[in-house]
C-alpha cells in the first residue's frame, strides 16, 4: 500500500501565503517524481509544480516566480510554498507521486485526498 497525506491548506487573503506538505508512506521502493496539482470548481485538474528524483522542476506558467516546490527525500515529503496568492487560485490541491513498489516493478501514480486552499477577503 502507498499512502499520501496532505496538510497545510486553509483560508488566506489575496496576496497571502501558505505552505502545503505531503508525506508518502507504505511499500515504496523508489519515487520517480513528486508534485502538486489543483482543481478549481468546474475546471479540470491542472499541474502546478513537479520535481523529479533528479531534481528537475517544472512549474505552471501561472505560478512561476510565486510558488516554490521542494522535497525532503529522506522523509518522502514534498512541499509547496504558495506566495502572493490570487482568488482564482482557490482550489483543491492534490499531491501526486510517481513511485515504484519494487525494483522490478513499474511506476504508478498515487494521489492524496487533497487539501482545500481558499483565497478570499
């Protein structure tokens, strides 16, 4: 079993900041990548940021310069710092990992349950 637990969401004012955390546990052999996605009401889920096992980072254009992704490999934990938040970024933010459960296994995507981020005055 692989389990992801997110935390850190909440209500912030426009221009405010949050830090999201996601910890993975269970029968994980290795993690290929970790990242964050978000889904606003009535919209499709979209990529926010990812970081690969080699440290390669990808950000959505809309968050570049404002959000920062980081990881603690020893703890199988990924963080997302959300700065200068905008109301349109209100969404459920989901943690994602691509992981292998054994050295001969293939990679699969695993998802957390999501944490709500609400940006409103």
